[in-house]
C-alpha cells in the first residue's frame, strides 16, 4: 500500500514518483523520506503515530539523524499541503505523543480510479496476457527471449551516471560560503570555530586525506570569496571590528600576496561579491557616503584607480540589491532584491541596457545564488521560517524545481567542471533564561527548547506571560507561554511568517510585524487577547521596523524607512495618525516614562529624548560600551544589553543612577542571537533571550544532478 497513489483533500500523492500535485498546479517533487512519512501517516490514519515509531520505520536505527530529519519532513509536508484541505491543518502535532493525519486518505490505483475495481481489472488483464503467451508460436517466444538478453547486456555495458553528493568538510565548527576553483579541485571557505579567529581555508578535494590549508592569518572576520577564472587569485571581504575597518581584498593564492581593492560597510553582516567571466569586473556589496542603502558596486580590475561605481539604484528605489552572480555568457547579472525582510526575490539584469526582469516570486530571504555554467539555470537558496532549502530556476521555461536538501544554502558552481558546492547548515534557536539574583554565578538555562525554532521573547508583568515566535506549525507564528515554559499556546494562524512581538503595557495586546497580503511592504499587526481578534495598524507607511508601545497604549512606536530618512514615529491605533519622534536616525525605542523615550540610532550608543520639548537627545551610554541596536531591555532606570567581543558575547547591566556597568555573564561566540530581543522579568530578576545551539555547518558537493541538465 505504501506505493499506492492516494489523495489528501485536493492533493494527489504519487509515492512511486515522490510527488505531490494540488488541483490545477504542477507536480512538486519531494525527498523520498518526506513521502515515506506521509504514506506511513496515511496508512495508519487516523491513529496518532509516535515520533519514535516514525523514526524506526522510516530511518531505522539512526535515531539521531532521524529525529532532526523527521522534524524537517513534517515542516516540508505542512508547507506543501497548506492548500490541500482549504486553509485547515493537514498534519496535527500532538504534544508529547506524535503526529496524526487529519484528512482521510483516498486510496487509488496508478490510473487514479477506485483501487478495488482496478485490482480486479488488472487481474483479469493479467490472465488474458498469460493466455496469449501460451498461444504464441515457440519461435516467437525464443525471439523475444533473445531480444531481452541482448538488451540486458547492452544496458549493462552503458554506465548510467547517477547523482552523487560528497562530503567535503566535516570539521568541528562551521565551514561557510564555499568558493570552488574553476576546475573544481579546490574549494575555499570561511571557517568559524568556537572562540577562535575566523579565517579562510582551502581544501584539495582530490586529496581529501590532506588537512585544509589556511590562507589568511588574522583576527578579522573573513566572509564570502570568489576565485578569478584563471584560478590565480581569490577575492574576499575582511571586517575588523577592533580597527573599525572593512575591506575587499585580492590575494594571490600561491604567493599569499594581498592587495586592497575597496571598502565595505561596517554595518553589514554579509559581504557578497562575484567576478565577470573575463576577470575584468568585480561586483561587490558596498556603501558610500550619500547612499540611501547599501548596494552593488562594480570595480574595473583593469583600471589602476580601482574606483567602485554604483550599479544599483540609489534614489527612490523601494528596494535594496544584496547578492549577485554574473552569467557565464557575460550578458546578464542575477541579483537578489530585498523590499523588506519579508520580501526578497531574484531579478535578472541585462548588462547591455540595465533592463531587469523578476524571476522568483513570494520568497523572503535569499541565502545564495549561482549560475549553472551553461547559462540556462540559476540555483538559489532560501530561508523560510528558519529552514534553508535550495531551488533550480530554468531561465527558458521560467519554472522552479526544489532540490529538497535540508540546510542547503550559498550554492556555488565550479565554472569548468560544473560541480555544485554548497553549505549545509541547520540552526536551532531556543528561549534561554539567566538568573540575576543568585549568590553563585549561574549559567543560562533553556526555557522553551525543541527541534523547532523559538525566538524573540517579550515578557509582560501584568499577565505574567511571554510572547514569542515559533516555527512549530511550519510558519513563524505568534505564541505565548508561562515564564517556566509551561502552558504554551499558539495565538495566530496566519500561515505566514511574523516577527518581533511586543506586549502593550496593560497586557491586553501584542503588536508584531508581518508581510502585507495585498500590496508590497509590511504591516504592524495587533493581536487582542480580549477578543482573540487580529487587526492591522492603519499606518500611512509601507516600511516599518520593530514595534513598541506608547505609555498609554494608544499608539505604536516604530522606525519608518523612507527615501530621505529613517526615524522613529508614533502611530495612533484608532486613526493611524503619525508623529515623528526622532530626527537623528532612530531605529528602536521604548517609553521610559509618559514623556521620555529611550532609543538606539543607526550608529552605536543608547539615547534618551524628552518628547515634551525640542531639546537635543541625551547620550546615556556611549557607542564604545553600547554596540547593539535591538538586544536590550529597559526596566526601572536599568538597562540590560548584549555586547559582542572578538572571541565571546557578554550580557551587561547598566544603572543610570550609579552610572555603573556590570558584566553579568560571558557566552561563547555563536551562542547568542544578537539581532533578537532581550527581555527582563522583574518579579524573578531574570533575563530571557534567544539562545543558539552552536551550528554545525559543512561544505558538500553535488555532481550529475538531473535537475542541472
């Protein structure tokens, strides 16, 4: 029965092809294990299947791999079956029990008709065929046997190339941003190990027994890299937080001689770059004085001046170019354009006239793209609700096919040998707490932790609940829990990704950010705990940042992204009337009193502004001590904040009355999500934040994939 086709609602499942097909849509290929999980749930409908039973029957004895893979399989199945049952859930999670298929499967034969009738008809047909064979002349039977033997020998002699995935690195830590040499023999990557400097290494894939060669030796952060097409040079970014410098560098791979090329913005986290097929133009992600946004710059490597020239739009653009990849035929450049954190897609730009065409739709976070050497396909990766996966886009047919490789990101083709290298990385975020009133130094402890991701906690002292975001349903939805992680409850069922929940002071509402459904941009949504209803803030703007609340809870405060400036505004809930609060680049703020706003700017430091007068803002903590924009919490004239060092993280407390800085805890690198919220629980003298299990990321290689042909 596990190979028998069946329907779930409006979705046709064909196990032999490992495909799902919604009515009126094209077939979607999934990993075989995903289909096996769905078939097992269908076969045992409506029983609740324990996780252990699914793992044992699908993955066998490898329970460690199976546990993570099952979570990933359920996430992908929910994603692909979203519309199979209207908007209702198809696979239910029974906490501490397992999973259950909510829709009764309709079993079919391969032709899609009633299985019982088809089986009978097939049996009759088989009997007729047997009778026909018996009546065949003997010489025809001998001829058929000879043909079968001949064809068998022929096909045994013709080797069939099959897709092969090879493990390139498996060191402790993270190997990121693979850059293969043109011939595919060497791959450069950025290596991050626990509390060690981040440098670039090169691995010889033909001699895997040899250790990788370290190419750079410094205490900066080396990021993305790309080889010249002649294989002599490697180009990469280098960010040095101590020296406050960020550079794009050329290094001769054999002699190790370096050459400075251009600056990169210190505020960035990912420094994308690519080189044209003739080695004459280097594309970088940069930011110059006078720019509204970072964007793509082109450097003429044949010119002695090496002056970067702006390629991206700079005025009234409503988007930001981020990653880029030159086509192998030299005619196009593919770029990822981000409207906001919920909307980023791949666009194709003609280098002859700068005309552009949007290729993908509905994506929100592109994590790498690369051209196939034949210029007919683009492989790109996305990060959806914290899960990474890859896709192949056909330029001619305008079709997209999924690679179905969990953790797939930052793909990169070897231009001559055509192997695809990629980074496989799966992250796990959880809610962690730190006790502050203990006489003995405490280590952080998990509050909500599972194989799913749980982020962005915010505590309200009125109802003593924590609001947070979880992807347990397959989407980043709004959840709430008690301080100890008990009585968790999913509050929204938007089936799209939300971010940055923030309680109103009275504990009746939660504001958060999500993508608009009917127009570009994002909106601030407000969930009411009183009537369980969800409304959209009637804001006159289309680009918002993390929300907070006015002292009386009648307004929402958010940074507004405009073409001329970005600053904090208050927006009334009733009418959507907007009032500008800051005039110096405010990014995130909270009310410390009915008239006092404490906030961060685009630059470092913590500031305070009295809204009842026109005096300039007061600097509370200078930029050298306060380096975060969002990971901080203000409470009763104290602020708790995150600080990042070269080899560790710190959580720090600052008392305004005493003007005293007190380090609270030291954390390893990559164990703290420094872009997420930090919240203080006064009743328990406890901090709650987003913790990270140190991610293991490895470089892998795909060869002979039929999706690339």
